[in-house]
C-alpha cells in the first residue's frame, strides 16, 4: 500500500537523526526523587495543563533509507486524542490530509480520490505509518509534551548526566537543560528480557520560544533506531487554546471520495 509514503509525512511530528540501525542501548538505573526531580515534574504537569488546543504551520521532513521528502503542514490539535494535519504544496493546495477524532483515523488523498479510514488504534497507526505508539502519545509529542504527563512521577537517574530523569513505572527517560529545566530529549525503551532495554523511539525538543505565557519547542524530532527513517518537524507559527471546530476531525461529510477500510 502506497499510503506509507504519505501518512508519516502528515501525521508527524517529528524529526531528526540517523537512519541506520543502531545497536541496543541500556537504560541506567533510576535513583531517588530529588528536589530537582520534583521541580521538573511540576513544570511538566503545569505545561501539560496549559495546552488544550494547538493550531500551527510547520515544515515536515521525512528521511528514509532512500530519500528525503518535505512538505508544509497545517496542524490542528485538540487534546488528548484529536489531530489533523493537511499537507500543502507551494501553491497552498492540499495534496494529502490525515487525522483522527479519537475514535476513527483517516487519510485523504485528493489526487487519488480515496479516503482511507479505520479505528483509531495503535495497530492501525502502525499498519499505516509503522509507528509503534498510540494516538494520545502521538498527539502529545506533536504538541511538544511528555506523553501522559498528568501521571508523571520522576526519579533522578543515579550516575547519569545532570538533568537525566526516569519516569516511575514506565520505560521512559527524559533529559532536561539543568539551568532552565526545559525538556531536551525523551527516550522510550521497550523491555528486552532482563539484560537491558532496546530503544523504541527518541524525541528531541529544540528551539524553545515564548508562546503566550509559556515556552514551546519549535523544533520536534523523532527517530526510530531500529528503523531506517527519521522525521523532522519545525513549526513556523503556533497558537494555543483557540476554539477548534470538532468537525475538522471528521472528514466523511465533506469529502465524497471512494472509501478504503484499513481495519482488515
């Protein structure tokens, strides 16, 4: 299915690093809830509570083992699980769009006259885009946030670099700038027996700028060390908490295209 060429560019997110297969790396042992860990945890939860919706324009780049593809995206997010991204060309025409209302996910290809639809499950997301995560996780990363931030509890990693923390009860580590406490990197590990943990994905947040009463990473990058690809998302404009029409996430009543189900 050629949708693999379109969906990752649109649904991102995402951005930056090597495309070769990386060797497994091991997660350091977590330590204690230090005062710095408590401060970073508080910042994460305050930022998460501040962002309800996001509207933005961004440049997205998909790099795989063969080439790099670039497009501009118009992105609309309504947390926790609604997102839409329209890919536009240099003439501002939409050449593809994708999104989810939290229950159904879809991909629209106007040149083919087809609307791909399926349940908003991690299985379908992986089928279309080879992303091994769920929709709320994807939405959080696109919004520059830690997945499931409301329940985050942090321990500072013993013997790790300053600003390195582990999320209690979850295979996620985060790195921050020790001075500003800005999040610079998120790593999600997948359990690999007792000996160590392979990295499922890495996210990098860069180019923080003031938006409203907070800061936002205009550069968001995701790499999959075991896959020959990476994504780059660089926001040009960002607006928080503007009203969002929920019909934007349900294209069926707008596009009378041939529908292709992806659940089978």
